[in-house]
C-alpha cells in the first residue's frame, strides 16, 4: 500500500459490512480496488470480515497486479475458516499459474502453498510441477519454497509426485537464488523427515560453492549452513572448501560471517597442516572483532558465539583481548559476556592488562558487575599459577577499600585460591580476619569459616573467631551452619583444649536436637559418632588432604561444545544448549488429520461455533521440526503483506489457540439480562506456562453479533490481552469459546493490591459492555516456584513475623495428603516438607507470583476431618487475601 492509504484504516459508519459488500460488487474497477483495501485494513486491525469472502473472491478476475495481491492476502487469512468457498478460487489460481507475467505465476503458486486446505493442495500439484521447470528464475525459486510448505501439509504427496527429485535438480540451476531456495527447502524437509533427503556429494559441493558468490546474503546463509554439514573426504578437499568460503568472512551481514566461521571451524577439524590452521585463525579474527562494533543486541549474540569459539580455538583471538575491554556505555549483559571471554583469553603475557581492567571494574556502580569482576580476578589466579600472587595483591587492595560487597566477594574467591594453592598464600589470613564484622552474606560467611577451620592451627584466636559466629547458629542459613559444624570439629581436632571442647558440645547439640535440617543433623551425628568412638579416625576423615581444584574457565563438556559449534549463528549457540533442550522435535512422517492440520496450520483460524457451548477447542500448536535460523536479531511479528508481496517465504503464524479447559463451568461475568442478550462467562486460566483469559460468549439476542473486541483496564498485576480476540460472527442462539493470551506487567495500576479485573467488550451491533472479573491468583503461579528445602527455611527465617498471615477454612476437608499435594502441584504450588503435629498433618509448600515474589505456605489439617488452617509468609503480605481466595477456589473445585 502507498503512503496515502492510511485513510482506509479510519473509522467507518455503522453499516460497514453492507457498505463494503456493495463496493466490492461495483462495476467500477477503482471502487472495487478501494473496497478491497478497506477490507484488508479492517482485517489488519483485527475486525472479522470473513462474511465478505465470496465478494472478495469475485475480485480475483483482474489484470491489476496490486488488487490481485490484496485478494490473495485475504484468501490466505480466511481460507481455513471458509474451505468450501476457497475452492471457488482454485480455477483462478490454476489460470494465474500459467499467466504470461512471471510475477503473477509466482504469486499464484506462493498463495496456494500458504493456504493449508487439503482440497486446494490437490490442485496445487500440477501448477507446482510446471513452475519448478518454469523459464523464469523468480518463479522457480518461489516454487522451491512452496515444495517445503507442501511437505509440511502432506509429506507423502510430495514424495509420490517426485517433488523431492525436482528440488534436487534445482541445485544444478544456473540461477544462484534458485539454488539457495532449493537448499533452504531441502534443509527444512530434512529436519522433518526420518529418511535422508539432502546429502551433499562432490558434484553438489562444487555447484553450491559456485552459487555462493552470487547469492543474496540470506541465500549465502542457507548454503553455508548446508555446507557445514558436509564432511570432506581428505585434508586437501577441506582446504579447498575453506579457501572458497573465506571471502564470506568480509561480508557486511553478521549472519553470513558467523555461518562462514561455523563452516570453516568444521573443516579445520580435518586439516592437518599447522601453517594452514594458523593462517585461518588469523583470518577469522578481524571479522569476529568487527561484529563487536555493531548494536548491543548483535554484540551479545556475537559474544555468546565467540565464547564457544575461544573454548575450542583460543588462538583465534589470543592477541585481540583489548576489544573485549568493557566500555562505560555497554549494557550490563554485554559487559558480563565480555568478562567471561577475557577470563578465557587471559594468559601470562596479558594478565597485567587484564588485572588493571578488572580492578577498574571492581569500582563501578553496578553491584552485580562488580561482583563478577572480583570473581574474575580469582578465576584468573586459579587458571594462571604464575599470576596468582599478582591476583591476590589486587584482591587485597580491593579489600582495603572497605566496600562491603567487594570484601565479601574477595573472601569467597580467596577461599578458592587457598584450595588451588594450599600452604602458599596463608600469610594474608590476618588481613581477611579484620573484615569479619562486615560479613552478612551466607556464601562469604561460609568461605571465611572454612578458612578459619582449615588453618585453625595458624590462627591464634581461631576459637574466638568461630565463637563469634556460633552466637547466632540457629538463625544462620544451612550453608553457614554446615561450615560452622565442620570448622568447629576441625578446631577441636587440631586444638583439643577446653574452649574448643565446650564449643563442639554446643554445636553438636544445636545441630542434632535444635535443627530440622536433615543434612545438618546427619552430618552432626556422623561427627559425634566418629569423635566418641575413634578420634584418630575422625582426624583421617575430617583433616584429610583436599584435592586441588582446577581451572573452570572452560566449563562446557567437550562433546557438548562440539555440538554447539555445529550450531553457531543459531539460538542454540546463544543459549549454550543443544537444540533438543529447548525445541520439541516432531517428525511428520504420517498424514495429518484435519484437526491436526488446523492446530498446526499457518493461517489464522477461529474457534468452533455451535448452538451449544463447545467442550473443547484447538490445542496448543506442536512444533513440527527444528530448523535453526540465524540468531542475529529477534524474529519480527509475521508480516502478512510481506509474505504475499514476495519478501518473506514463511507461512503466516496465528496466535496460539490452547485447549479450552473442561470441568467447572466458567463463572458468568456479564449476564444476558444486562448485555441485551449477550452473555459472557470468563475466568483466568493457566496452561503450559502461559496465562489465558478463557471465555464463553452466548448470543441470546435476536440478531447476529460480530466484530468482537476486548480491552482490560489497569490492574495490580498488569494483565493485558495479547493479539486479537478471535470470535466468529454469532448467529442468534449460537455460542463460542475462545482463549485470549494474556501478558503480565503491561499496565500496572497504582495503589494497594486488588483482585479486581475490569474488562470492556464491544461488538459491531451493541454498545460497549463493562464488567468486573476476579483475578484468581493460582492462574499466575509460575512454574519456577519450587524451592530447595534449605532455601525455604532460610527465606522463612529472613522474613519478619509481621509478614505471616493466617486464615482458617472451617468448611474444607482434606481426604488424603497425596491427592491434596497432586492437586496443588497442578496449580504450581510445590511440596517442600511434611511433619506431624499431634494428630494433624502440617504441609509446607512454595509458590511464586509475577515479579518473582515467593509465597511460603503452611497448611495444617487432620485427614478426614473438617477444617483447614492456612498460613502464608511473603515479602508482600498484602497479596495474602488473594492467596486465600485461590486456596478456597482450589479446595472447593
């Protein structure tokens, strides 16, 4: 559309659909064209214009290319909901696929491929076969992508009609873009097929390398990714391949550069000549450095990939460490990644430069960055033995500046340095002991206690130092308690005098009788038994020589690293996880049913409608395969216009439509008596880690209702709808279920936390309806709410008693503990521990609500008897009433 077409989006009069219908059937071409533009505009902003399907299809018979594209765009969007009417367009598609204009031929085939309707698929095969052999390369390249789309719809049909062989023939095409699209299509088909489809041989290799120089940048990415899977037969062939690919390192597109690097790294495994390897490492350094001058988001992706590369080939960037020095305006995520790479590249030659940088970073204002910088100094000391003394000097200088969190991080890393170099740097212990009073973090306390216990014989007042920690033993976190127990036993074994003997008795009593931590209690009993039966055996166990810790800067397992390097420039290399860890692979080897096709379809569908409420709608879309895409920038929202105009060969992706929950009926939020016959039932639900607004709309009026829209007012959790409310036109007496995806923290209201959710719904025939719903808190409980037992205890103790709120539910009966725990776990309330209090069971659970707020829950009840007592402790006790409402709903459902 041109810049003057914004007028088509302006609001229209009440009778919009009848007016458009009249204009679409006008005898004047310009009027029909304007009408189609208005329809597309309405469709773009989410209005339902499916009732105009027949009228829009009638506009296909035109020589005007712009109008034809708009009609095809409409067809892609609505063919799924009107499959029988879509057949009317088939003759025009077939006719257009033979049009003299190659743009129209390609457009027809592309559109037929995007319409995922089985009846149309049958008619697609003949035009597609002709287009694969078309004289025009634009048509051939479009047809190549269409084969991949057809394979996703009906794999057997593609194999039976010989489309795979035709695709392989296109690799020999004289047009490089046709070759690139054929490679892209074959690669995607291979991901979804159990049998080998695309195997590169020496003949294919030559053709791909030839096409590489003339392709567009994304064509080059597809070809390079395909080549990276090719195993050269000998070192000479590997060198030849690398020589042909090396010029791609100078490309302006970051994805091309990273794909070329990936391909070269794969072939370097086969090259035996050290001179060739050295030269390749020199050639790869400048392009990787250049990536760090791009936008921060691209820098981050590049740094995550470089992190993998330097673990495998550190020599590539060994002389370029300065480019990883942090700039003052770098975002924190870039700084953190640069620190990791600097540790990996640190060597005896450049350690002085690196330590100067780290020391500078340790005085920054960002606390997390400062902590990471201090830890980096310690990791360099562990990695480089010759530089350890210089690293410790820097750490001591940082301790002297008396910044609390810097001192605590320094003590943590010095403990690791003592483990790495025993009996070498113990002279600095006195300096560390000066900072005892400032320690308030569990890990720092535990590290200092370990140092005191390990070197008790060298510290004159070790018993006094430990005693200062023992005063608060019951309140300390589990991590500190365990270290205190072990350190006191070490002190007693090294200095078996009256002071340590009294201390060990106090500690063992606290750790066995006064605690409910099983780990602490078990360790205390073992020490007690050892000390009482055989003190010499206790010395052998507790004072045994510790294994020396090693450098952990290359943390990834070699086999995992190799797998990640084969996925450079994809999300896998950003997450540092193999693809199967975060993408579900599903091989589509059988013909899909109509329902499955609807679920996995690439067009916008609507929920079912009927005279009665529907019990279930479509389920969440299954991922049909994993094809890594260049991870240089985040994927944009699907571009409907771009797809049809030819700039994007991806299918249109709908907003996910999850399964509408069965079971309890949805509460009525707008009765028919108030909604002029429109009745709305709704409730927030959670499925597969996502919050949805589940709705049932019933038309009890005497007229058709369509064009439904929804809006949420500001609320305490910032709940807002994502995408368009997908409700078809409702005939009198009809109803429809739908699920609207909800986002959190979008429009948060000020003031105290409230469970009120104010909603507005409108349609084309009625005024705006306003109603209030309740936010059910358990729909917002996140899947990461599970706590470790020690963390639960630590958090419970750290919160003041004023943050605990209690309520009794006299009408609730627990019939069984296991069934109750299963029911709560289904709502993301996770079991921590259970204990008996007389005849009552006391259950401890954890949950987490948006913004990471934890809920620590205690339920007390007697199985089979009426009455439940619930206590919740949380940093934000004002949400306790909402939690109790959720408990009431869950136990009564």
